[in-house]
C-alpha cells in the first residue's frame, strides 16, 4: 500500500485570550507555521501541491477562505492552492487525514496540513451568535434534528456533564487530573521538551517587543486548593473552567509527503502514518466518541493498546480523557505526557495539528515507536491517527 510520511511538524506557542498573540492576524499566524516548515525542510515552496487548513470559527478575520489567506501571507507562491475545513475541534487532525489520503492516492505528492484559530480576534461561536443577534435565521439545527434527538440544542457543556456522571467522575477527581496536566506542562516547558516543535515569534508586550516561545496558559502556581474555588460551569455541575480546555490563539502545520516526493526532494521523514480513522456517534453526549473510535482504529491497525507507546487525547474537558482511560485501559503514564489543552490551550481549528506536532516530537525524544491521537468533536465525531516514528 502507498505510504504517507510526516516530514516535519511545527506549532506556535499558544497565547491566552487577549494575550501574547492578540496582535497577530489569523492569516499571518497561520503563515508562521507554514513558513517554518519551508525553512526547516528546505523544500522548494512551489513543489507543495496543496494546503489544507482547519479553522472552526470561520467569520470576520477568519472568513473568506482562511486557508487561502494563510498561503497568501506565507512564503508559498500564489500558485499553491488551499482549502479550509471545519470538523470542529478535530479540524486540523482531519486536515492531516485528507493530506495523507491525497499523497497515498498519488493525486498529490506533497501537502501542508494544519490549522489556525485566533479565539481572541474571532471569538468562539460568533459565526452563529452574530447572525442570531442580527435576527438573521435561527439555530444551526433544524426542528427535524432537535425533535429526532429530543433536545432544545446540542451543548458540549451538557455533554461533558453527562460523561462525568456516566463514568462516575467526581469534581475532586477531575480537579486532580487538571492539576496534573499543568504539572506535566510545567515540567515539559522547563525541560525544553517543546522546543523542537515550537516556532518562536515576535510579539508586543508592556515592556516592548519580546519573543513568544512558551505556552502562555500554563499555571505554574496551580494547586488543588485554588481549583476548588472555581465555580461550576453549570449550576450544580461537576465541571469548571479549571477542568476545561483553555481558550487560546495559535497555529500548527505538518508537511505530509509520499515516497515519490521524499525521494525526489531528498527528504528524511520523521514518521509514517499508520492508520486513519474517523467515526460519528451520539451528538447529545457528544464528547464520548473517542472511545469507540479508538477501539475501531486499533482493530483496523491490528494492534493492541499496549503496543502504543504514547497517547494524545485532547483535554476538551478533564472527563474526556479520564473516561477514555477507564474504557480503553491504557497506561495513564503514557497519556498526554507533556500536559494537554487544560494547561497549554485549545486553539480550536489548530489543535489537531498542535497535538500531532507534540506527539511526533515526544516519540522521537523518548525513542518510542507508536503514537495514537484522538479528539472529541462537535456533533459527536472523533478522529484517530496512529503514527509510527521512523
């Protein structure tokens, strides 16, 4: 079977809402990751066949073909096309899947896959809420859909609470998980574990221009006591802002190529894509689907969970990876070893590529072979990617 290789993977350090990256236009922010790939691999920019970029809130500065605007802001020539996709939180991971499928088919040889999201400049859900506020149309779900599922709307917050209840996860257990996410991210940052994947970029600060190279949302002083003071997201609920992913700005990108391109351009791949899986499930509980998707991916790959060296399961809420651990039976020490979105942030359309960059570099740094990444996604979907480091 044809192969798809990851030649390199990069990301920006994330910025908090209205934080370090607030001054960066989304097109320019995405271009930073694309340009870093070009610089690091030394490829001819004109040899890139396509750019596939995830972006969830496609409005305002992220409207009008955000992926194409990333190309126009980058070092790529205007002859390189682009497409923007939305599979909710899994958008950039799906971008990698589409890129892999393109090069495996031979219709294209070298594709840049990634994503960008400025949740500061284009806040989450504004592409829906601004229409409602202007009196243009209604909810994105028709009456037929809502009647079919017996709900007034679909909510990730409701779904997260349902998961916590279904799997018997207490607030105290989720607080402890979130604290560990920060602790792992602190340790990784201080040890330089992210240095190989992060593209430093200039930003303005109160003290003048500085270089932004560390994820801004990590709480170095986090404690269980401080987390216990945070109010629940839903009244009477178990989840809080402290056990949810952080709103963040950022971009990430991977260069995906087939064997023909690797040989023609003298490239040395970092990893091979071993399995691509995407599934759909219950849109009400919504965030549970990574469990089923992981089982399907492992079965298709003919692998057991014990053969996977490292896992990246997006921390949309603490209950998501915690429920996944309970059901899949993976070793907690192999999961999100450098922390996750609770600590380092979740720039929606970019996170799939952000996690992939972390996974590839973590496997290489630790001398490991197989990695598995999965994410819960709006509408009850999930992507799973299994990679093999070369």
